[in-house]
C-alpha cells in the first residue's frame, strides 16, 4: 500500500518536510516513490504538485493526517471531487 506522508529533511532546529509517496513498510527517511511537495512549518510555506498528488490518490494512496490537512487547506480534495471517475 502506498501512503502520502512527510519525510523529514533539514538540520537541527530548522526542519523542513518533503511530502512523498512511499510504501507503507518503508522507514520515515526511506526511499520514496516520488516527491510530490514540501512543507516548511517555520516559514509556513507549502508547495504541492497537485497533479502528482491526484494521480496517487486516484490509485488508492492514503494520506497521513498531517498531509491530509495540508492538502485540504490547498484545495486538492475539491479538485478530486470535481473530476469524479469510478475506480475498481
């Protein structure tokens, strides 16, 4: 199963997170399938590759709670509901 989750980067006291699509069994700093954005909590900056996020969500990837909140704030799920398609 694939998850969209945060991967910690940066240095001490200056953390930055990458948002990655990664296999559930991998470690937090493990090798991700694809980088789909980043989140800087100190400067409150976010960059999301929305088409890549939608690609993984449509194929059954589950976002973690924090990634879900970040994506929701950016309006990713409204775009997902605007393009309804049936998946089996």
